[in-house]
């Protein structure tokens, strides 16, 4: 069940983008073990996603990936490598996403208030309501495409 208040706040925040047209930098982490990928579902947005979020001022990209992985899934990430850099130009913003890969993590599946659910999914049975850009990253991983990659989210 989506939080109506968080969904409304998310919508209002996205209206701000119409005016400010921001350039955003975010991180996502592809957490894969035993032929399964860890995904999260937000309380204010539909669909399954790779854990991640915005980079804070003064924060290194790998630190942001580790922090967001922990906040959204309880994952303690060990070895981390750059998977790819992607861009998305929607909702009046320029969104740039650094995707990191880790096959070395432990997850407690605890999460903060914005996450509704955390779950591991087999790579060959991804959820039907997985967000498109996130699904493409997992499919690139499955195909073993060269890294780091870059392109459209």
C-alpha cells in the first residue's frame, strides 16, 4: 500500500522540477548474489527498483552508493565497482545515474520509512512491475556486457 502523503509530496516535489529544471546526480547499486538481485519498492512510487538515490554535497559517489544501499535495504556492501553511467531527460530535469555493481554484500532487509519492501529476485524471474531503466541494467548484467557502460537510462 502506497503512502498517500509521501506520494503527494513526491508529486509536488516533481512539479518543482518544471520551474527549476535541475541537473541531478544519483547512484544505484546492482546487488547480485547466487543468481539473484536485490530490489526495493518505494512507499510512494510503483514498481521495483535497484536501491539508490541522490548524492549529497561533499559525498563521494561510492560512499553514496554504500549509504543508499544500507538505508534502503540494510545491505553492507564490500567490493564495489562501476557498472555504468546513464542519463535520463524526463520531467524537465537532466538526471545522471551512476550504477555500481557489488556481488560482495550482506543484507539484513531492514529499511527506512520510504521503502515498502526489500526482496531478492532470481535473475531469470524478475518482477513484472520492475521499472524499465532498472530492468535494462539487470539485463545488461545477465548478458555480461562490457563495463563500464554509458547511455540512456
